[in-house]
C-alpha cells in the first residue's frame, strides 16, 4: 500500500477488509473481486467488479478501482490529505465521512483503489460502542446530507427521493466546504458518474405532461409539419401536451426537431430519435435552446422557428406548467 502511494501521492489505497468473528474470533477471508459502491440513499455496499473490468484483469494482484471506500481503513499521503481539506469536521460521530472523502478525492484530482495483496481483519460489532446524542439515524442523515449538498450538485435530488426523511433536517453550514471545492477546482458530480461510477443508474422518472405557456398562449402542434401558439385551454387538448425528458421535447411518439441549423429554420414534429442532433434541446433560463445550433425556440406569427437567443423577447419565453 505504501508503495502505491509513493508512486502517486494522489492515490488513496484501501486493503481488502476481512471479517473477524465477534463470537469466536474466527478469521473469514473476504472476496478479492469486490469494490465499494452505494445506492442513491448513500447506503454503502460491497459489489462485484464490473464484468468488463474483471475480464481485463490479467493479474489478480492488480489494484481495483473503487468508487468509494468503506471508511477509516486506508492509506493516504498526509500532505495530500491536508491539501484536500482533511475531514469535514462538522460531521458528527460516525457515518457518511467515507462518501464525502471518496467524492472529494475522485472529483478533485485523486483516485481510490483497493489492493488485493493487502488485507486487514476487522471485528464488526453488533452495536456501536459509542452514543449518538441525536440518535444513529439522525446523525447519519445529517452527515450524508452534508456530503450530498456539497458534492452531488443537481443529482442530490435522487438522494432526497431515496431518503425523504432527510428533507428539512438540519445539517449545519457548508459554506467552508463549498469554498474548498471551488478553491480546489473540482470536477462536477456528472463527471464522477461518467468517469468513475457509470454503473450507478439514474432513476427513471414517470413522464409528466406539461403545457409550454407564453402568457395566455400555449405551444401546440398542427399536424406533423406545423407548430404554432394558440389559446391555452382549461383542459389542454393533446396538441398542447408536451413531455420534457431532456434532451427531447415529446408529444406521444413524435418530438420537436429543427429542419436546418440556421436562424429562422422551422421547427416541426418527427418520430423521436434520441441520437438525432436535430431533436436535442435544453432549458436556458426561461428559454428552450437547441443544443447543437445554440439557437432558441421562437414563436413567430403562424409558425415556430429557431433564432438567435434573446431572453428579453417574449416570443422566446416558455413556462412549463405540469398538467395534473
């Protein structure tokens, strides 16, 4: 483990953690094919190495890249530990610090690995040997909420969806940790998902139909080749119902598509194809911007086009309102 850190001071290296029986101190060797993982509630779990990584391993002693480590059993260069901000000292007692440290190491230029040739035996108790003044559950929520708020960006919504009891719970000030992240110029949590833990699947949300309003007018389809804005109805007809599942703006099996990549090009409906660059949109303030051309959805008399984004134009302001 020391050699791995000597070769690269930004590595954080953990051994395989074997089990020592609480009842008779029997030594139970853990599998050498596991790494640390978690679900959206920030519950740690051991999981199998992805099959593609397992197939590419030619030597069972090779280090295992791990998205997270289990806790306080690791080797880390002291100067790197200090540079990265040590521990979050406003976390209490136990729980969640392994997520905070793991996110910080990966997102701020380091790496985490498990070294199969190093093993540490650990006695797992049936209960904590110390007290939690606010209770074990509340302490864990506070700590994981701090990690989510500082490091998970917009993906923290999935943490709250998986752990609704965390909503509204106090977690203290995080201003110093946010400043630390800014100062270290760390990557986004999107980067972490793409490059470190792509196996963590983003939960699918039930599509919600919306109208796209401009004052009292709503975007509506008029057949496949024509779009316009019409008076918003109290009970919106199918022609005014849209499902926004970025990057697509969908109406049943058809999606908004531009006809060309230049300003003034018409927008129409085509069969949905997520790989088609002409159908990719994203919110930009109160506008809807085409991702490839950089132009914005713009309502003109009798038609809908894309044109240079000008957020002050009422014709480019779209307010999605969910249909209950």
